[in-house]
C-alpha cells in the first residue's frame, strides 16, 4: 500500500511538506512520513512503497544511537504510546509516525560532507572552494575529502537553498548555537559514516536540522535517511563518477532523460523506476539497522 496523504479528522494539521504531514497533538507534534517523493523541488504524482516507513525507522534508529551526543525531539514511534486522541488512527500511523517535542527550528540547515559531490562539486569546479572554504587542488568527483566539511545553508521558502559560510551562519544564529550544532553535526556524521561503511554504505554527505526546545538545542526533523543523505554502495563506489546510490538519485537520473522543465506538475514514474527506488530504500534500511522492513499491508 502506498500512502501519499494522511488525513486525521479532528487532529489539527499544522503543515504538509514535500514528504511529511505534521499535526499538533497537545503540546507535541506528530510527524507522519508519507510515501511521497520529490525531485528538483517538485512533488511527483507517484509514491514509493514503504518510503515513509524507511524514513521513520531510520530516523528513530539514529536518534537513539546518538542521544549521548545531543538531545533530540523524539518522544516515541509506538502508536500504542501515542495520546488517546490518536487511538483510532493507530493502524494508519503504524511504522510511519513520530511523536516529537515541539521546537523552534534554527533558520539554517547543517550539512556535513565527507565526499565531494552534488552542489559542492559544482562549487569546487568553479573556484576551488565549498561554502567559502578552500579545498586542495586536483580533487575528482566523488573523492573523499581530507576531513569532513561542515557547510551550512539557508532555508529557502521557495526555490533552492543557498550554501553559506560558517561566519555567515554565526551572524544568523549566534556564535554559541553555531558551535554547538557544528560540533554535533560533525561528530554524528563521522561516527555514522564509519558505522555505515562497515555495512557497505558510504554516507557521502548528509543534512541535519536543529532547534531550540525549553532553551536547549536538540536534533530535530529526520536523521541520516536516504532523503536527507547521499548514500552510495561501497561495492560500486569509484572516484571520478557519480556512484550508484540508495537515495532518490535513481529517480532524478530517470527524470533527466525526459523532456521536462522541472516545474509542476511532475511526470509519472514507470513501474520499474518506482520498484527500483523502493528496493534501494529498503536495502539501505536493512543494511543500517540489521532488520528487514516489515512488508506493508
């Protein structure tokens, strides 16, 4: 079953994002990961089976793993522990919903790059820098960086985010908050990348979001999923190319073959692209958690 929209009559809908539907439940929030998929900032008409379950399950896995590094907003993913007003929706929410503490998000995204790819590769080719940081000459596409690079970006209300320097980030959020999230992001990425590599996955880069709750900074949103990260298959990795991935690059690659101007509405996806993408998401979940994702009903 593919779930692209979640309706919870009687529960206040806060927002619908590209993938997540967010509801207010008492003083907390309920984040429901649908099976929607977006590419080039456009939500496509076809969902990817089990995608929401992968995002929720992986985020919960990483949140638990890194509680010793920094607090996070997760309360529970168990529908049996959700507030009573959600009791009638437990079957709908099973496997794809997180009850979380409310937080005030920082107005920046915290990106850590261990390899040079995507927008960082384009920036580097232009002037040898990424987010204002000078890198060694002669790096090739997808090459491992000498050390992980913290490259924050703005959050664009529409269009694309803008990579910014660390100094500009401190001007936006303050020096103390900037240091806390930079250090946490770099540590989590480094430890997660080592863990994932031992399981055949390279985390080339990833995006974290942080927010304030009761005066403290915590990790929020999602963590180290195929939507927020670039996952490569270690067995197929090579320098100088864009390596095969476990994320939605498979969808992007297909869309690049079409005569589509990358504005809404997005084109329908062939069955083989949908199935191939679902298979990649599930395989990432299996390798990283050590468990098979339960079959959807």
